[in-house]
C-alpha cells in the first residue's frame, strides 16, 4: 500500500517529461506504466475494503494480545486516552494514566472506530480515483500516438534499403 503513492508520482513525472520533450517513446512508457498504477490503486481499495468488513474485531484482539509489545500498547493507550483492550484488566500497559482503578475507558471501541474511519476513507478514496485513472489511461492511449515533432519521431521508421 505504501508503494502506490511513490509509484504514482514516478509515473506522473515520466508523463510530464514525455509531454515536455514531445517524445513518443517516453509517452509510450508512461502509457504502459499506467496499468500497474491502476492495479496498485485497485489493490489498495480492495485491501482496505476487505479489512474493514472481515473480522476487524478479531484481528485487533489477536494483535493486542500476541503482536503488540508493552510499548506499542502504551503508545496506543496514550494516543486514544484509554486503558486495556476490553477492560482495565485485559492486557493493559500500566503507567501514570492507566492503573488498575483508573476511571479510563477501554481501548476496544476507540481503536476499532479509528480503524474503521481510516479504512473507509482509504477505500472510498481509492475507488473514487479509479474512474479518473481510467479516463487518464484512455486519454494517454489516444494522445501518445499523436504527440510528435513534425509528425516524425526521433528515430524515423524508414527501411535501410531506401536510405542508401
């Protein structure tokens, strides 16, 4: 998921260079690279949508118990102002704000709500970009053949038989 944005910037720079230099080969490379970018955007949207709708609670419970260290849980508890996963006695990381009789809510609802908001925003943004990306791909396919200096490319296509 982290590869989609840098790859998109890289592809857009190639397209920009191809437009400025009016080079058909660079624009062809740009047009070809739009397809993997489309696949990356689609996969980001699908992964976020699937994580949002398939057993989010069980994944967080498993991660809270088995994967997060004490410091990881402490960072989450301090950021969300909560203590423990389901209750104060459910794998908390004790500090000055989180102790056995603290009047602090559990992290379960806040963590799941935060993750649901984040995943729904990411999936809707990715799926909103897909029609725009399709339009860009169609325009690039139509225009990459017409951008040229004096209707000739840098390397003219003439057989060697006629150039001698």
